[in-house]
């Protein structure tokens, strides 16, 4: 997860929301990496989880991931959670919970939905505080930059904490 956080931080410097994901095969080898690319590609589907799934599927030549694990720095949204159910992901491990938009326990849990044809293990909260702080700092910086653009002057620094 620490490596994913570093990758997400680099993505955040490019202007994307700092989220990164990796798919590990049954032997623990990384077979698909992804990071948010919505702004860069102007694509609403540019989520880290979907990019990692696409790369892993191409590499494996298969869309089924029963023996695999997806690690991601933020709880997947409902779109990504649905894709993980469709891909038959064996396990999902995430860092920060997303109580406003999370699809694996935040606002709903697609992994346990009666409509889901596949059940996957979900492990939440791995390095949660560090993952959440990365996102919170990025959003604080973004709001400050937006204020500066609107007002034309640097905004006062946000209080620490």
C-alpha cells in the first residue's frame, strides 16, 4: 500500500485525484497498474481500478480474476465496485474509506448485494489514515488554488490539522 500511495501522490502532482490501484495474480505478481486519468484523458471512466483491470485482462488474456487481488488507495466507487463484481475479483483491499461515494461499504456494498452473482472478499482500512491524508491534502491544495485563481491573490494558508 505504501508503494501505491507514492504512485498516487505522483498522480496528484499531475492534477488528477491521487488514487492508484494494482491487480495481483494468485502468486502475488503485479499484472495490472492503474491511476486516475479522468482529467488527462477527459474520460469519465478513467478510474484507477478500471485501468488496472484493463491492463491485467490484456496481459492474462482473460477477464476473470477469481484468484486475484486488487489493491487500491481509496474505496472503489459503485461503478468500479460493479466492475470488480463483473470481473469476479477474488479479493479487494483498500486504504481510505469513502463514506460519500464508496461502493464496498461506504454508501452501499455491492460485494454483498443480493443482485451480485459473485462474492469477493473485501479488506478495508489498510494504511487508511495515510491514504486519507494524501487525498485530504490534495483537496485542500486544490481548493486553495481555485481561490487564488478566482481572487487573483494567494489565499491564506489553511490551518494545520
